[in-house]
C-alpha cells in the first residue's frame, strides 16, 4: 500500500509542478484538493482500489481548461466541498479505551489550551429595555460598547420562558444519547454539510474537533431538509421551529438596535438582509475528553454570520473568547442567550462592531451541550459597509460582496481568517 501511495503522491507532485509552470493555478488547487481527498480515502480504507479512485476522480474533474472556464464565467470557483466526514466523537470514545487518537491532538498551534483563563466580563443586556429605548438610553449605549469591545453580550429578559429553554436543552440531549444506529438515520453525507456528524476532512494533517454536531438549515423554510430533522425525540422539530421563529424576531430587534446605537436609520442593517435571509441551527455535543490539555472542542474561528445566538450549557463551561491577544472564559448565566456579531456585521458596520474569535475547550469530567443559531443575509444580496459609517476619519474598510458564506467556507478550510478576504 505504501508503495502505491508514494508513487501516486509523486505523480501528483509532478503534475502540480507542471501546472504551476503553466501558471494554471485553478487546476493546481483542484489537484491539491483531490490529493488531500484521496489521502483521506487511503487512510480510511486500508486496502484502497487506488487506480480506480484516481481515474474516477480525474474523470469527475474533467479537463482543467473546462473547469477554468466555469470559474471565469461564475467569477467564483465552483463549490469544492467534497471531502470525507470524520467519525462522530461519541463513536471514537466508545472504541478507544480512554485514549485520544492522534488526529485530535493539538501541537501547540493555538497557544496553551487551558480551562482556567480569567473570566470575561461579558455585558448583560436587558432585551425588554432595548425594545423600549430611545437613542441615548443606557441599554443602547451598553449594546454599542459591548459589540465594539468584545463583540458579544448576554441577553436577558428576551421573552423566552426558562422552561422552554430547558426543553430545548433536553431534546438536544435526548438526541445525542440515542443509540448510534438511530442517530445515523440523520447522518450527514459527503455532499451535505447538514445532518448529524462531524468535521469534513480535507487533508491528512487536519486536526479534528472533539465534538459531534447536528447541523440544520432552518430558513428559508423551503430549504429545510427534513430528512435531517430528528423525529426522535418526537417534539424535536416543533420545538426547534418555535425557538427559531422567536429568534428571527429577536434578530430583527437586535439589528435595529445596533443601527440605533450608532445613530443610524434603524433599518440600515436589516435592508441588507433581503427577503430570504438564512438561518442555520447547530447542536453541539462535546463528550468528556481524557486530554483536555491537548484537545479542542472547536478550533478558533469567528462566525461568518451577521448575528449568532448561543444557548450555552447551563452547568458546564467551555467557550473562550480572544480579546486583546488573550483567551478569556465566557461565564454561564443560565437561560441567558449569548449573542455575538459575526463577520458580516463587522463588514456592514465598517468595523465598528467586532466579530470575536472564539474556541471551545473540553473537560475530562462532563459532557457539554450547546445550541448555536447562525443568522445571515440572503446569499444573493450584496453586503457592504453602511454609508453613514464611512467618512474621511473612518474610510471604508471592506469591499461589497455577495455570498459571504461561500467566501467564508473557502477561507476557513484553508486555515485563513475569512474576513481578511473582504478587507480593502
Ligand atoms: O459550543 C459553544 O460554546 C460555541 C459553539 C460555536 O462557536 C459554534 O457552533 O460555532
């Protein structure tokens, strides 16, 4: 096996060099990606039908010149989301006798992994007061300063009963503790980002997150793929629908308040959303981990959203935010929603609001369950810094762009900070 693989890698290197000499960068990208995928296949299946895989892949790719033409026509590369899906961590745990496989171990790239960093003072904002506030109200000033400094706040008095949020936590837990076969009915596939599962694997060196997820498109409603929405527990769909309907209202209120806090017309951010704004829900399950000092539940990232709502676990901490170059723990306030801005709000606000980099650490004692809901403008809508926030003192920092979600995905997978691609 090693010999065929070495031969294959050598051939690919030759091909990549050859294409580089011809300056065919797009073909190089495709080949690099294909090489990573095939390496993943080799790792997954001990006895790979190698030649068959290569010829099939080459057939799928077609001549590089044809792909190049497609790219020129669309001006962005066609989605390159093919990848392998890694095994759910719950299954790794079940088979690993308290060992963490090498693929989950960080080698120090993200600094010390430590669950005892200081607590961040995340501002607490009363949503009811925000709703009734005039432009110089304290709550609006607090919102502005929270989003300009740490990029997030804890929302209380948001209109959702504690018992309802408990129910939401409960259905998440009921889903993740189902038998493996039952959960696999909702498994994501290589083509779909949605469903139950884990990281896509793009390269053999990729370090995996110690988490299992259930990822679902919620809006626009006609885009929902119900085959991924659990029917067990029975009330799952109804409760998630109720929750996200309430969040859509809250999202609108927050966007209006953000505009008001900057003395702008209240719809200026909302207007960039479009009729068919997108909402995704992601249930995160972090099993206890025997090596919390070397493993991350979720690698550092900022969100590609405009607004993200996080329902934290009521008892188990894990989220950390990077502020002024230092990691801080995010405190738990039971039944509060942790709301943060994402890259698209940073762009629309011309950098006034900061999309925070965050990560999740694990612990060896207890599992942790959270629910993140990601809200963003319709992908066909152009987003850009609001006019009222551009002047001589504060020049425009970001370009106009459509489909930031796709730009985000492409950059994130290459380990780059996606918002850098939007900077002028
Ligand atoms: O689970 C958490 O605390 C954070 C989740 C998160 O950042 C995400 O799902 O993108």
